[in-house]
C-alpha cells in the first residue's frame, strides 16, 4: 500500500443489507513548511495534504506566494528531527541567503486541504501579479480534444482507487498523442495542493517554460486561476464550474477558461480573450 492511501473497513449497504469490505482511502495528513535562511528558521505554512511530492508542493506554494521566483532560490530541503528521527510531516526549505523575503503580513496562518487562499492575513496579498511570461499554446480546443483530455484525467491512479482526490496536469503542446507518460500529473486531497505540486515540478524541471493546457479535475476557484496566471499558463480546462471571480480574473489576464468539460460539450467563459479555440 502506498503512502498516499490506506485500507479501512467500511460497510457497503445494498437493499438495506450491510456487507463489510475493505476500502482504499486517500490519506490526508498535515505538512508543516518552515523556511530556513541564514541559520534562522520560521514556520511558514501548515497545510493538510496527501503525502508525496512534498518538495514540489512547497516549491509551488512558495512560488505562487511570491516568496521565490525560481527554483534556484531554494538552497535545499530537509526535515525537522523528533527523537533523533526525521519528521516527514515537517519539511524545512532552505532559502539562499541573498533572497529577500516578502513582508510578514503576506505570509499565511495554517491552512487546510480545501482552503486555497483562506490562510491569507492581508487582503493586499490577493492582488494578482504575473510572475512568469504568459505562454500561449497553439493547441486547438474542440469537443473531440476535450473528450480526450477528460479520458486522460480519468487515468489518474489515486482517484481511480479512492475517488477522493483532485488532479492537476499539464498537456504539453508538443504532446499531440496525449501520451500520459509525457504529461505531468499530480493528485492531492486539496485542489490547490495538486496545482502547487504541478507548478513546483515544472519550475524545478524547466523553469515553467513549457507551453500547454492546464487540466483541473474539480471546480475552478479564483485561487487556482491566480496560481495559473503566476505560472504563465494561458489555457485552463476543468471538469467543474468556475466562480465569478475566477472568470473575471481569467478575462483580465487573457486566460482561456473552460469549465464543465464533458464528452461532447464544454463551456467557454472568456470569449473576448485572444483564444485559439475551435467551436
């Protein structure tokens, strides 16, 4: 059994008859992220997440929050030690001494897996600021492609076994065959965690220079659009509905925003953007 799921007993009720079975359940555990700089350590965030890819999660979160601007701002990772053993739920991110940290009011109180930006302590920190040059994709979006993208999302292993996580993925524009092996995907009990893991991976691997279509398995909140804008993604396809603020943010920054992606239809919420969408 992997660290991101475990098996628990549950009763399956059919026609008022109970049957005891073992059920795979997605794991949700706290992750404390501390920043270490010049021998000074301070807790930055406490979030509930699915274990796995914690370094990518921390990297993506710090980038989305404007703490770092590149993977090179991170000098290394480590763990707090408890009774002489590394505590795998207490991650230390060592920052380069030359990095200037943002004001303390832009930092978070503890947040949770469904939270997004709710841990913010200053409304000014909600202001959208593009950090990476937008990368428009030449991929033509139509109903057939949306159907294939949905099928790609359905192949995520943790959701297939537990049904209890969200996914964020990126289909590169040179991945014409929609090969899952060429598309980075990350799963987590939190929508924003899954996207932070993806952003952290892309930042570390290629400096967020790959163009493509961002895939989200759930609804589209403002905080997800904000993270996408920060990372330079210009096209979002999601299975769920967007909020009004998410739509307004997408329109403001020229992001092609698609929601309610189904097998034979989808909703386009940014008609006035510079889109390469075939409808």
